[in-house]
């Protein structure tokens, strides 16, 4: 039984604050200005409760705060995490208390037409119930309350808390040896980019790619990173994107710059990872462009039909086309396998971990994320009494 006594540790602006009970540490975004205790309810038949070990700030969390992504308030944000299952509903069969798990915002029920189709990963279980944008879980209710009123979920996960409740279809068991302070990245950002290169366009060794938003993988022989913030270049180069340019350094269009750099050989793939639809117009000279970043609604993308006629392709797939429960388990298994050095041969997750800050700096972290002065990921390591950001 959770103690309702709490201490307001820190105010993070008019919409966010931290609450601490004896057993629950949680960050709540709300239009109210006064902190309040939040108590999780019991799990339902196909739900489970989990203790959060590590969670990251993704730009999608910032979209919720800024209003780009509709989110009902008050809400517990966060969706990139690792945790340990604490309790399960009567119908849960794939995990048990004590299992280390990764949650994700794309479900995999394993039974609907999308889940059994190898060409799509957008589970109909989630789409038909349409619960994520309503801030509720299956059944149409929240699992958090305050003074008898609902506190809403974010993307069915809400990981900015010491404990949370989610669906069995939204977690997968991972190797107990997998380091939670690293593999939480696989729950969203890493898998989205990795899947875009490996699964959506199937980048082949020897190809040339342009990446708006930086980072590189999949064996391309030449990766050119494009970003307006040069502070990101050092880490991008360490992440196998050795050539980095800023559009601000040129007076001519960036498409012309890329053509000049490559003798018109950037004719394979462009990755748009910043969530700006305008950058897709730059890809008119590229055969395939992939929208990786979350596009802000309700913007519309216009195009010249002649591009399609001449072979140009636009692609996009949520969560990098990753089948969440199946493929995340495989990725983390590879990471800890003695016969497969995941970190060295595929991607060094350490390069996405930035630094350690106390929780009372979280407002600053979101501000830096908004300004583009941080690089990729920010992580909380959560314990009973403290949270750090890495």
C-alpha cells in the first residue's frame, strides 16, 4: 500500500513538477501549479506493473509538452525505458514477476492481420482501440489516479515514474544480463533509426547515404550527416558518419552541395530524422527518402508527380518497421551474447549516452533538447531516492 504523504521536490515550470511518496517517484506534466500525490491502481487482466530501472527523454516527449503531439493533461510522460515486472494480471502469459523487460509504444498482439503479416508492424490491437492519443490503456481507463481523478498515460507507457502500468502486448522480456542503462535506447530511438536503414530501405554495403539528423549504420561506405548544429558533429563522426556539413555554411542549396561532394552519386537513400517535412523536398535528386522523425501534424507534404514517374520513392514506417516483441528481444540477446559483440560490430550505444545530471536539471535538459544543444538521448537512472540524467 503506497503512502499518500509526499514531498514536492522541485517545480519545473507551469506544466511539470516532481512528486515523491515513500514508494513512488514520478514526474507529472499538468496544467495545475500545485504538486499532488499519484497512486497507481491494480493491474487488469492483460496488464502488468513494472518498476522502471532506466528511462530516456525522447523528442516525442518534448512534442507532448510543446503541444505538437496532442496529449491530455495531467499526464505522466516517458516511453523509452527498461524495467522489472512487479505484478501481472490473470491473463498475462509471456512475462512473470522478476523478468527484466523493455516497453515500447508499438504493440504486438501476435494475432491481428498486421502482426501476422511480415510486411507491416502497426498492430491493429492498438490502432482499432486508439487508446494512445486518449491517454488511457485498454478498457478505456487510466491506471493512475489523484484524489479520485485520472492521471493520463503517455503512449501507453509513462516511464517518468518509479513504477508504471502497461499492457502485456507492449513489453518484451530481455536477457537478465542486458545493462538497463544502455538497452533502454532500443525501446525507441535506436530501433527507429536502425530499422529505417536495415529494414525499410535495406541499405547495402558500398552505398552512399545522406542523413538529416546524423548517425550511421548498416554498412554504407559513405555517410554524409547534415545538421544545422555543429555541436553534434563530433559524436556523429564517432557514430560512423565521418562527413558532416551544416546548411548554414553554404549559400547554395544543400542538394547542390551534396551533388558537388559526391559527383552526383548520392543517388540512393536520404534519411529525414529531424521531423521536418520541408527537408523532404531536398531529396528530389535521391532515389529513396525515408521519413524517420515524427512529423508534426497537421502539416501536408506536396510533391511533383514527375518525381514518382522517374522512380523517386518516399517511405516511412513507425518504429523502424521493427516487430517490437520479437525483434527487440533478438537485438538485446545479440548484445549480451558471448559469440556476438553487438556493441562493437553493429553500434556502440555508449556513444548515445551523454552525461549525468541531477533530476532538478530536467527542465534544463528539455530546454537544451528544444534548442538542439544536446545530441541524441538523455537517460534517467531511477532508484527509490534519486534520478540521474545521462
